[in-house]
């Protein structure tokens, strides 16, 4: 089959690889009908995720049709149309039993690697480095899904791929980011980053009862989408002093919750922007936490900072004093996607949201490397690329 | 998971000495074994260190005089540098717990000195060639001593590394979302160990309490022994030890306790391994791999995965694109079936 393989920083190749096989009793194989490039894939593309190997198959947002099931999978049958969540979870350990699927203790064969870096290991993920399991990803024609009796959700035929595909990651990720804010009626939520996760966080914040959402980015097409598709007020940080504007817009109190949907490759102007770039390029820091600093600084006393953006390592100049003295709550984590599949699919079926609004580009799988470059460089107003095998 | 690993230098008094730490056999009590002290500097290394210091001081403080006496006048400007080098080596030899690299640094220094002395001898403008010849003889003798001591120290280092782990005491723990009885039942059947431990090649049950174990070490060495359950409390704990023969003394205990808040079972194991002196030259590291703690910890992890999830997660046999040459040599790189192009 064809698969999009990582060959090094900014070096992706669509290669001919063997078809996946059932390896464990709870596995299933699906034939992929749609797969997307995630913003977090760009961190791999740009070489910021450790423990990648040449030849690794990328991709963790995918859906398709079941073509084979292992002997222990009783809830799926050949021909079922399913969307697959990006974390791999056994469904039976302490964490899965409490709904924290992305912390599954039994799905990462390389847990020891993650334990070295982070102390404990989260769940294994599709196509996201050996430290997180080394599982082949879904930017391919077929994928093997471990614990297929727990992860994939069957989706009805009347919904298009684009409507349900993002249940695999970015819709639940934005939703969990908003849910982590513990939004109360009348709340104002600020969202840094209007990429797909930021957009779903905005939409979810409104769904969960926020009265105002203020969205921050520098690309006009993304801000437009935040305004027009998600009803947010917007700030362009290239032309506005964000901290001052947020203060003014909230009577000097600050947003009740702040969501950092940017992650480790944040951009900034001025001293800190330069400082982070230099430190990261000299490998003195692993991440550029520009937006995280701002979110912490801007948040109101006693508010919540929710971090769906991906950070990997050791962050520099994070204003912890502000967290302590303003009594902030910090919430983060890889998304417990399995927990959100059913309720969010219900929202889609009830027409409360149509996630396909984020899609700006369709491409064949063979052009995946081109899609990554376009998405990373925001060419052609690219916000979300869907690949068709 | 927590794990401890130490090299108890000696068994506690009163314990069965040939088997080592008593708590593996009895109860969890004393974990206070201390690792063996590192190799102390040998007398020869100390003497050579003092020689280095003396020479270094001389070359630094009175280079003119030393160069005249030694017949090295054409190179007197080099002498302070030689002095610095000697001082460094001297300090290293006297202060480091591992003298080997410093001894070899002396050999390298000797070679440099011999080269300088030789060119002094051949220098037609040198007025004191006889002195240079004597110096050459003295330095050659010192070189011989340095070389002999360096080689001796290197060999000693090797044997220290091998014998530093005559014992391995390994403990690890894991919480499993199953009852203590279910965990106990799994461990009470020795055949199950082949499912969670890749090192266990085969287990043969000989009788209710005895089984024969064939282990293949990470480096491919095979070792076989018989093991006997020495004590057991159903649902609580199992103790075992090796019986006569085989190339290994081994004993262990595994305990199953209710975890706090009914979160399943807290499983604790502690194992002791010792390779008897002269057992076919098989070092413990060769048998158990460089890090026996992680082997035991990973065995426990697989045990948990098998009991909870019903299978052990794997990527062995999944597809990948072409690996790099280096990647193909790693364990991870070998797990996948590569594409052709």
C-alpha cells in the first residue's frame, strides 16, 4: 500500500510499504477513506518531536471501512464505517475505567521511553513517535487499529467523511479544551490560535455556555473564520497589543478562561520572540511557549488556563508566579477522545455543529508532503487539509 | 512503578550467606546493602603519581637547570609544558578512584618525551649528548614501568567491572486492576512466565513445587536451573529459590496486596541473582543484561497488560517505510516490515 513516511525534518515521502496485518486479538484493519493533516503533525514535520525514525508512517486523524477484525473484536464487522480516535486505549485499566483514555497504561509498548522524559507514560498514539508507541499512522491506504473494540465509533452513512472525520482528534480536542475551562454562564473565554483546534475550542466554548469568546491569531483568513463560522470577537496580534486589548475588553479583569491552542511553535515579535527562537535553535529550550505566557498573564484572578496545544519538553520563562498569586487553575492533557465520540457525534447528527467548515483543501494522499508544506506555511489560506488515499 | 537495584557486597551476618540478602527469603526488611567501594588506586599508581608531581614541579620551577642536567637544552622552552602535563597526571593519579586513564596518559607523555629526547640526541648542536643518552635510558625504563602498570590497571578494571555484580538484587512493583487471587493464580503457574518474559525460553513443570527453567539472556547465553517454591500463601505471596545445580543461585518473592481504595492489587516482587564463583566464567551482566531492573520491571508491565487488556501491545510486524541503515540495527527498526520503495 501507499503510506506517507517521515524521512527527516521537512522530508516526507509517500512510499510503497507492506499492508498491515492483525497482530493481536483485539486488532482490526481499516481501509482508509479520509485522513487529515493535524497541526501537531507539523511539529513532527519541523523536527521538534523526539524519537522519530526514518520510515515511520505518519497520521493520526483518519476514518474508513473495516476490512478485517481480530478474534476478540465483537462489536465491529467487516464493512462498518468507522472514525478512529488518535489515542490507543485498552478500555480496562484504571485510567480507561475513569474515562481518561489518553492516559491508558496498557497501550504504549515503549512506555519506558516516555517515563524517562516525563516520569510516567501516557497512552500510545498513532503515528506520533516511538516514545508514544511507535504505531504506524493513518496517512496510508490501510491502518491497523489495536483495541479496536474500544476505540473506533461507527458513523451513519448520511453524514459525509468531512462531517465526522474530525471526531478523530481536533473536534474533541477543542471541546475538551473548552470543557476544561469549567465555563459558567456569562463567562468570557480567550483563545490563542485560530487553527482547527482553536476554531473548535471557540465553537465548543459557545456550546458550553460562554457568553463571549475572543480569538487571537495573525492570519486574516483564520480570524475571519473565527468571526464568521464561530461568532468570536477577534484580535490580530500583529496590529494589536493583545494583553492591553483583553484588559480593555473585560473591564480590566481579564478573561475568565484562556485557551492556548498554539503549542510549542508559537510566534512572537520583539524580545521574547527572538529569545525563544535562539534558545530553541541552540537546543537550550525545547518549546517556544509564547502564547502560554500570554494566556497565563492575561487570565483573570482565579481563572483557568486550558492547554490543548502540544508541548513536549522543558519550557523557559513560564510565569509561575502569576499562576500562584492569581490562584489560576491549569488544565491540559492529550484528549480523551473515546469519551467524547458519542456525545459529539450526537451534536453533529442534531445539526448543532458541522465540523466540515474547517476544511480548506482536499488532496490525494500521494501529495501529502506538499500538503504539509502548504499547511505549515499557511499558503493559499490553508487551514485544514483532507487527504484521500 | 518503583524499582531498586543494588550490588550488595556481602550478605548480612546470619543470612544464608551463599544466597545473599535475607529479605528475599523472609520478609521485607533490610534494604541497606551498600554497593562495593570503587577500585582504590594501587600503590604503583600512587608512586607514579608522586613521581609525576616531582617531575612536574621541577620542570615548571627550574626548567633551565633541568634541561642542562638532562641534556635537553635545545628544547628547554618545552619543559614548562611538560611540567604542566606531569602535574595534571600526578594530581589525576593521586585523586582519581580510577587510575587507569591517568596511567595511560603517562604512557602517551612518555612517548612524547622520548621523541623530544631522541631529537636532542641527534641534534648536532647539542653540547651534552651523553646526558641526553642517560636521560633517554631513564625515560625508556619509566615508559616500560608505566606501560606495565597501565595494562595491569586496565585488566584489573575489567575484572572489577565483572565482579562488581556478583549479586543482583532487583525489586519492582505494579498496580493491577485485578484481585490479589487472580494475580496470584497467574504467577503460581510457572508456564505463564514464558508469556510475559522474553528471556524465559521454556519452563517445564517437574512437580507441584518444582520447575525447570531455561533462560536465554539478552546476549544469547543459555542457562538452565531448577526452581522450587519454598513458601506460599494463596492470594498473598509466593517465594521460590533455585535448587542445586545449574549455573545460578536465584531466589525471589512476589507479594499481592489489596491496593488502596480498592484499585486492584499492589504487586511487589524482589529477586536475587548470584552467579557462583567460577561458574563457567559467566558474569551476571552476561546473564541478565546490562540492566536487570528494567527486565523485571518490563516483565511486570507485560503481566499487567496481559491480565488487564488480555494482550500485550506490540508493533512487531507492522509496516513502515524504508529505515535508515542505523535504524535497521535498532530494536525498534527491526520490529517493522519495511517497504521496498
